């Protein structure tokens, strides 16, 4: 099997800030890669580069073994990359349905630019029922939903697409226990489909070790640990984090 | 649907009506009309209705553009000066030998070009649109006064064409209704409308979803300019003469006021074209009603100011109960 996604030596500068300083990763089909790291370590920046939202300052990206220059979110999406951003990217004033289909609306055949709202509404209901998200109405504006429900909508948006590579930036932030369980269950079912690979950025070490197949730890724009989840312990990771913290302080 | 809609009787209907976004402002319009008709029998006479319709048409059309811009988080202060310039461009093309229809189209293309410049400066050079269009406002004003030497000219065109474009009694308001309907459809039923709302509601989120928000904004600047230019042209046909001092900031602010009174917040992310039409009607009724009563323009301005404040306060505070969507 070819590696689904590979990135090598990715760097990204914001003025004098180096958000990413030579990060490499690979992702195999059917695998969940968990990325852990401190606030500001560069995790979201890496994510945004992989979705075509921002270009890297340098480095290469391969999909299915072919090098690509991701030009835009649409371009990455056409290659099967879908993302749930940390800020969720939901539009408050729009309905659940319109958020689910934002920028990939179902259009009527005629006139060609007209929205097919009934079809989108039906499909939205199906997607939400399918993943077991409890939302009273798909016509509700998302600003009236709870934090957990909003998160679920954002995940459902990515899941409802034809993605092969799913990037989740802190999918369990702001989730209650029930909603967390629901999203974890959803992620595991997606993994079970076999054709999809998932990268998830997380803050909870124990939870990540449970869900992910492989773990990467990022600190100050570099990868300081990588290994199989089964062979990694929380205390080991904590030790590396502490070491990095002490090094930064004495520097 | 809610229990209120199911519960038969006047109470249920009223509750359903009040949930409709444009309801309160329609109510105000009806009450004002009843009041002015009671105060003056001529208010609903056909002569006066025609005058009233002409008051309303210009601000309603420009409001369609301004509302789209307000929804995506921008504003165009220069629209009133595109209004003034466009009929001159048509006049010069016509005087240079081009037939009237190509001259008109040329003027609209030029208007689109002005919108493009407004949009590019705002989006690419990141100058807030309030400042960008303040700049183009003065530029256009000076330019129009220079090329026109400050004096009016005849609009031109055959009488038949002039009638269609605005000279006959209800031509202008017919254009206004047609444009409002199309723009209402564009906002509520097309991708363009949805992406306009998304760009104003969550700029970064819309971009993360892959929407080219810059293109949406630039497109709406161009749309607003074209609508303002078109309005200037049909006004020129109605009056029969093209005046360099026509339009300007008063018509632009009237259009923005119509949008705001009709329920489009300045904050972006939501808005209503039909509300803008209703807002334009209410402002027209107010101005025309007071004119009939012999109340002068100064008083009208004070009332307009009060109306904007009341509309905004009620938008923000009454909008919280039952915010149903008109779509
Ligand atoms: N658009 C930007 N402009 C300037 N600096 C940026 C920008 N985006 C990110 N940065 C900087 O890059 C660094 C990495 O940010 P990033 O958002 O990738 O961190 P993160 O690992 O996702 O953190 P968190 O866990 O808090 O979400 C930070 O120092 C941040 O300030
Ligand atoms: Mg982050």
C-alpha cells in the first residue's frame, strides 16, 4: 500500500516567528495519527498547510506518492483532504444545513446557480442521523446550538464529504462526556471503513493514546517524539515535554 | 412549524406575522400611510402615488447593492457619485456618435469598473471600504463636475426609449420592483447570496471552507456600482436632463438608511433585500407625506435621523424574540 500522505521538512515563518521548523510526517491508509503538543507548537499551522489554506515557506507534500503543491482549500479537497478547523469555521447566522454544505452546495440543474435547499435539507438530516448527532432541526441557525453540537456539525461537514484524509484540529475541545464519546465512536467507525486516514490534534494525552494508532509530539515547531501508541506511555511523553520546557527556560 | 402557527385565530396569525423579519417595518409603513391619507385626501391620489413611487425607486435600487455589501461586511459611500457620473458617460458616448443603447451599456461597464477599483483597493490593499469609497466619492465628484463643466445637459434618446427607461409615470418603480425581486432571489436562493452571508458572518471560516471571499466582496462592489449607475441613468431619463449635482451623498445615505431601517444590521452576516424595499417605501412615504403637509426638508431630516435610531434599537432588542427567517 502506498503512503496516503507524506510531508517532508515543512517550515513556515510568520515574520520573525518560526511556527514550523522542519516537520515531517506520513500517514498510511486506515490509520489514525494523533498529534500532541503545547499551545503555539505549530499544530494548527501544520494542519492549515495540509489543507491548502496556507502555503508552507518550504518543504514538500506527497499524496499517493505524487508530489503536489496545494494551491487552495478547493484543490486539497479535490484530492480528498477535508478538515475540521480549531475555530470550527461555522457561520453563525446560517442554518445547520447551509453550514454543512458551505461551498459545496447542492445546486438545481436549472437554473444552474440556484440552491437546491430541499435536497440539502434532506441530505443534512441523513448525515446527522447517520452519525447519531442529536440536533432538533437542520433549519436552526448554528449560533443557537451548544458548543458540543457545533463541534459535531463541523465534524459532520467533513465526514459527509468524499474525504480520504481527514484532519481534525482538537475535535474534542469543549465537548461533554457524551458528545466526546459520540465523536470518538464516529472517528473509530470512519477508521473502520478502511479507506480513510485521520490526523487528529489533541490535548488530552491519555485519550489520544487510546484512540490513535500512532503519536507525534510537537514542541516549538519541531517533532520531538514519534511512536506507536501501544508502545508509548503518558509518563514518557510528559517527561519529554518537561525536558523541552526546561531547555527553553535555560536557553 | 411552531404552535403559534398551528393555533388558529387572529392571535396565531399575528404571532406568525411578527416573527417575520420585515413585519414591524411593514406595520410602520401601513400606519404612516393611513395617517397621511387621513391628514390629506390627496395622499393616495394617482398623481401623488406616482411622485411617491419615484421617491422610492431610486433609493430602493441602490439599497439592493448596499445591502449586499453590508451583508458581506462592507459599504460603498461613492454610490451616489457613480449615480451622478454614469448618465454623463452615456451622454458623452451618445454625443460622440454611439447609439443610445450601446452608450448606456458603456456607462454601466464604466460603473462596474469603478466598483472593481473600490473592491480591489478594499480587498487587495486592505483599506477599509469606508475609507476607500470616501476617497472615490471625492474623486468621482470632482471628475463629474470637471467633465460636465458643472452644468446640466439633455439626456437624449428617443421619447419611446426614454419612456421605457424612466420617463413614463411608473417606469422607474417597475425597474425597482424587478431589480428587488431578482436581488432577493440572488440573496436567498443562490450560491452567491449564501457566500455573501458567509463572508460577512465569518470571514475566516468562509475562507477555510474554500470560499474566495475576496471575489465575493469585489463582485458586490461592482454590483453596487452598476445598480447606482443604472439608477442615475433612469433618473436622468425621467427628468429629461442630466445634472452633475444629482444623486450624491444624500441618495447614497438614503439607500443605506433604507437597508438599515428595513432590518439589515451594519455588522454584516445577515440582511434582507425585501426589508430594504420596505425601508425605502417608509422613507418615501415619510418624505412625501410631510411635503404634502407643508413640513420642510429640515424637519424630514430630523425625522429620518430619529427613524434610523429607532430602527436600529428595535432591531437589536426586539430582534431577540422570535427570530424566524423569511427564507
Ligand atoms: N497568521 C499568523 N500570523 C502570525 N503568526 C501566526 C499565525 N498563525 C500562527 N502564528 C504563530 O505560529 C505559532 C504556532 O501557532 P499554531 O496556531 O500553529 O499553534 P498550535 O500548536 O495550534 O497551538 P494551540 O494548541 O494553542 O492551538 C504561534 O506562535 C502563533 O502565534
Ligand atoms: Mg491550534
